[in-house]
């Protein structure tokens, strides 16, 4: 079985106050736009490691399997 990874890059600027709704459970996904123009829906929990005092800001890359299942998110 051949297994390969796909990647998508995106930028995000989400304030800590805006991310608070994800902690409260009123929202479970974050939707961002990839550099290629595609809309990407991510589980909010996958971004928690990147939450700082001022929110989540930066340039990220998603690594996906052949079925577009999220394997990893990393800050670039």
C-alpha cells in the first residue's frame, strides 16, 4: 500500500476572544482559506497548541493523508 501526504497552507489571525467560543463549545470547527483558495474546515481543538495570549496568528501547513484526514498541523 502506497501512502503519501498532501499539504495545504493557510494563514490565520484569530483573536483570543474569538477563540473563546471554541473553548465554550459553541463552535467546534474553524474555517480558513488556503493559499490555493480552497476553504478548509479544521477541528478547533487541533489549533489549541498554537493559542497564545493574543490569539492564534501565523502561517500554517496542514498535512493530510490520501483521504484528506488531518495528520498534523505545523506552524511555518
